[in-house]
């Protein structure tokens, strides 16, 4: 008996979006370290948005998967290691700039009060 040609066979392909592929790739890798945080934020109207951050560290490089679920259409992003490195560099630079600003202000305040720095007291 001949097989009918109009029969449909179920397609067994997995989703091909970047987010799903990244999740599959990292979960299959036993050497990848995974950390996850869920953050619930509400806006001024009381609408809740849920952020899910999943960080995978593999071979010294971090990839962050970001999901935002709210009233609007959900968003899923894959932040590659180059982007996460830039974010860390920006954060570290901002911290350094803030520390310098505070140190300068503090030194100026001590100078105005007549307090000598400790490294100048040792020579006296």
C-alpha cells in the first residue's frame, strides 16, 4: 500500500532564537557556573515588572541573559561577554571617580580645619 503524500509529520526542531540557544548551550556545559536573580519592580501606578537576570560564567567570561516580564510585550536579551566586560569597566570607573571626588572634598575639609595629613606629620 502506498503512503499518502499529504500526511503531515510533526516537526521536531527546537526554537532558533538567540536566547533559547544560549540557555541550551550553557545548561549543557557542566563547566559553566550559573547565578540567577529575580527582581520585582513596580512603577508609579503599581504595575509590576519582573526582571530575571541569569549570569553564566564560562572560561573566565560572563554572559548575562536578561528577561523583562510586565504589562508590555516581554523582552529577552543576551548580553555577550564583550558587553558585560564594558558594563563592569564603566561601573568600576564610576566608583573610582566617586572615591576621588569624596577624597578631594574630605582633604579640602581637613585642610580648612587645619588638620595636617598623616604623611606630613611623620617628617616633623
